[in-house]
C-alpha cells in the first residue's frame, strides 16, 4: 500500500514577514544600548532567515549589523567554520536557523565561538519544535509547534525570500 505524504502550511509568506518583524523588535529591544550585533546564520535556510532578520533590524534599529554564515554539515558536524572571519571578542551574537528541532545543530554551531569571549550569545529560530535532546533553547522564536517525531517541518525559500513553512 502506497502512503501519500500530505503537507500542511503552517506559515505563509505574509505570516513569515510578521514573525520576522516581531522577532526583530524583540532583538532590537534586548540589544538597546549596544552598538554592534553579529547575526550568524546556519548554512542553508538559516542564512536566509539571518539576512531577512538583519534587513528588518536595519529598518528599526541603529545597531551596526554584521551577517556571517556558520558553515557546517548537518550530517557530519565535526568541522564548523565562520564565513567571513570576524572579530567576536566582547560582541553580541545571535545564532539563526530556520527550524530548531533537537537543538543539535545549534549546539554544534556554538563551536567556533568557544575559542573567544563573546559578550552574549543568543539563538533565534523561525520555527521551533519541542523535541530537545541538547541543552539549547531558542531565545527568539517565530512559531513554536508541537509535532510528533515522525513529522517534519520544511521552510521554503526563493532567493532572499522566505515563502513559507510546511509540516509533513
């Protein structure tokens, strides 16, 4: 018997824009009085969410925003690097991914920051699932959704746009 996989929209493009704007307001409020913020997007859709967040922050805040990419292979997490290389000492950093599931990816994304002394590290995810296996909680969440272990969430992008999120 062939089972058909159904997909349910959990966020459309307009809802994503509202979530990003709300999270940007929260980030700006939490970093009021700071001069600089590093937004570190996890390679793939995390980069797109990070760039959208940075653009929204630039509209509402005087923070100097640097966007960098955390390069890692989600299936082999041994080597984790930052592109471009930036000064991290005493900086505020927000690590960004599209979906937070077990916390494993964000846990390993911390690796390049451990060699320095950042002032503050926070995490942001557009969608958070509640299946934590690692000691990582998101500080900023667009949508928190309870799912079964068999269900999956996919965030879809087109270029620099986030077009939606789907539950499979």
